[in-house]
């Protein structure tokens, strides 16, 4: 197993983590610079979720406080985990409506990017949309499918998760907006995905997503776009394992990026 630079903090017997002043200051700075740009970039459902969860710049949110609101809004909760977990643990938690989140926060030296998913990525990036039942239901159905899938198929399912939950865009009445947590928690990519003419934009098609490779350490060269969140939930009506098999028969798309140095791929 790869040794991670960061170690999750152990909550006390009430589920609270005691963060340092510097850790809360890092959260403050991350929050403030994102909220300076996201109102005109993020989908309205995400911005409403920030408000509904009571997420502010003041300090790192505590999981018990987030959970009390999430349970009321969508029946979900957050489960504290180490930074990286395996497919089985990930799908088991999600199939029980528990969103895994590491309890550490990045250092000031890595404000712009870190490979390990920290609490800013998980709570700020992902949790606001888990307040939306149709979005939360998609993740629940996706996890149930993942539990039954083979490891080989889980690797393919990870691509669908990547191009939706992590790096998805949505066409709204206000124009193209962000809903993927990987973008929402990234200052650089929040600008790049909407402002740059470099990335390719494509309507979401599951077979196309399954055929598309990705890298975790670069701005994405391609984004899949949905028209509404019901489009995600409607994926459960499809036989996604059959779609994976169709994708394999068609073959994988050529990467739109240069190969990265050889390292272990992890499911973030």
C-alpha cells in the first residue's frame, strides 16, 4: 500500500475533531477564494446546499453537525474514513447512504492541489449536492450496483463517477454550470472548465464515459454535460453492466492527455 502524506484525525467520543488554528485558517482561505468565484459558476442547487448545510468560512465543519442537516434533507450522512479507501469499502458505505470523508485538511503549501481527498474536497466539494434527493439517489443506486460488480467492472464504473460526481457540468437556465465536486473544490479548475477553449464538452452518454480514460493530476481535457439531475437518476433504468460490455466491444478512446509517471491509480 502507498504511504499517504496525510493522516486522518480521530474524532472524539462525540464525533468531533479538534482542529488547530492553522487548520481552520486553511479552511477559511480555501472557502473564501472559492466563494468569490462560485456564485457565477456553480449550479444553483450546489449554492443552496452550502446554505442548507450551514457551511461557512469560520471553521472546518464538524461531521456530526453536517449529519444532522443531511439526514433531514436526503437521509444521508458523512462517515469519517482514512484518505484513501478501497472499492469495497467505498461502495459499502455509499450503499448505506454514508458518504466517506477524510478528516484531515491539506497544508497551506498544497492549497491548489493534493492527490489525497481532504475534508475540504469532501465536505465543501461534495456534500452540498447530497442535500438534493435526486442526486443522492443516483449515488445510492450507483453504489448498490458497484457492490454487485466485479473488480474489473468497478474500475469502469469509476469512470462514470469521475465524469459525473467528480467532474460533471450541467446546462442550466443560467448557462453552463459546475456540479462536480472535484471542480467545485479546485480554484484553478473552477475557472478553467468554463473559461478555457481547450477542453472538449460532450453530452453525457454512459458508453462514451466508460470508453474515456482520465488522469487525476491534471485539469480535465474533456467534460461530460448533463441537462438536469434527473438525467443522472435515470441512468439506473439502464443496464450499466451491459453498457460496460458494449464499451469494451467498441474499444477505449485514445487519451486526450500525455501519459503520467507510473504510479498506483486510486479511486478518490
